[in-house]
């Protein structure tokens, strides 16, 4: 199942300090969601999943028509919480309630409402996960797209928010939002460790950094909570975005723009992951 926090208060609080600002933020985010995120999920080659969208319980009536339209989508389940604290307490029980007791596993995937999935993303997750309690999959390869400038960058992000978690379907299951995506202690990327795993010199750990892709797009649109554009390397060619259900193409960057990508840590990630993918590929 996919789990998305939508407009829960205090998620957006850094940029929306009044009710009107929060309503404006919600309106803008719904526009982005319907343009980019929603089509990419509905266009998945594998459709056997549920998608939980968590809205704030104070979402005003002016959004009723849009929420009603979302309810008509077979895979969508709308849920309402009184802000982020209430979400943290109750979201796991709400998603567990949709899983029949005889189903042994609960598999939850995080998706932000302004992110975009490649049409094979769900299939890729299913192909690479192991039904083992606590197992995690990180889709670690994607694009960043500045939709104002139409420029793209490609990067590897082992601790990306595109995380999936496997748990036994019990009352103790806590879901993918149990921790922030950067705070799962097992998701510490080590090039040598990943090489040894692929060479069968070390046992398979309870996580998988999937380098196939790009499997996702993070949008930079001027109202992001945390994303910035300059990660990885600039994309110097035209990318066919139809595989992401996006109508349009990017503007190729000039090679010299690479000098704007100065983040040393992200460069190290990119080089290590690129070498691992080129010489060893994903885990078999």
C-alpha cells in the first residue's frame, strides 16, 4: 500500500502560519498532485495496491468536490487526522484495518504528494522486496525536476523518501512513517558492504538499495518543504517523461552547469552508487 501525508497541519507549518496560508498551500498542492503525482500512480503497470491519502480533519468544505473525485478512484482511501500528532498516533491502525486478518504481511510505501513515480515503480518494489519482518526497500535512483526552469538533475539517494517496509500483519505493525526516511538506522550505505553482498561474501541484510531507474521524480516548484535542485548531476539530454505519465519534456542542461552541483556528500553518493550499478548492478 502507498501512504501519503497530504495537508496535515504542522507538516506545512514552516511556510503556512495562518489558516488562509494553509488553505492556499492545500489548493496549490492539490494542483501539483493532480498534475503529476496522481497520474503517475494511476499509470502503474501493477495496480493491485491501496493508496491512503491522509488529510487534515479541518480541511474546509471548499475542497469537498476534489475529495469526492478522489474517493471515486478504486485504489484510493481517504483518511482524516487532527494534524500530524494525531496522524503519528493513529495512521498505522487505520491502514491495518484495511488488511484482512488472514493476510500475513503488511507492506507500506511512502509517497509524498508532490512526487512522481515511474510506471514500473510498484513492480520494481515487488520484484526487489523480501517478505521478511522489518525488511526495507529504498528506491535510490531518481530525478529532480525544476518545473519552472524545466531543468532536470539525476542523482542517487540511498536514504530517499521512496521507502518500503515489510511487517507482519499484527497489531504491532507501525508502518513506513514510524520514522523519518533519514532516521532508519539500517539504511547506512556502504559501497564495500554492497559489493560484498553482491559477491555473496556477506549475507543479505534486511534492506535493499535499488539502483535501477530512475524510478521517481522529485519536483522543485518553489513551495517545497525541503527539496532543492542541485543534487547529483545535471541532465544534458531530453528525457521522455511519458514513462512518468508527464506530458512534456525537460530542457537539456549545459555541461558547464555541473559546477553548480557542489554538495560533496551527494557527489560521493552519486559516484559510489554509479560505480556499484555499472559494475555489479542490483542484487540478484
